[in-house]
């Protein structure tokens, strides 16, 4: 994987931060394995429920994913800020 650089500019740009997160996560074998498990479970669920229930599930999944992404972005920004603060403290 090409090194993903987390800079103040990337942190300020929601799309750039999302792309950086995707590049880091996309290179993870564990993430790929978990994604396969999710797709398999979704196929089983889709066969077990009617179309209305499936659409409700997809809406729920979309909302949960949006929340997780928002939380990830907040944590990344916080961690970056803490790293900057710690770096400034060490230089003194």
C-alpha cells in the first residue's frame, strides 16, 4: 500500500479524509474478510425477508454506516490534534 499522508489539509476536506480512510481500510486483509462476511450475511437475510423489510434494512444500514464514518472522522481529527499537541510539548 502506498503510504497515506494525514495532513491538516486532508483533515479539513471531508472528501479527502474519506478517501484516505478508504485507502487505509481497503488495504487491510481483516477488513476484506469482514466485508465478505457482511455480504454473505446480507445475501442470507435478503432471501429470508420480503422486499419491504429488505428496504428497511438497507435504510438502517446506510444510517449506521454514516454514523460510523462520522465517528471515525471525529476520532481521526482528535487523534491528529493530540499528536500535534504532544509534538509541540516535546519540542519545548
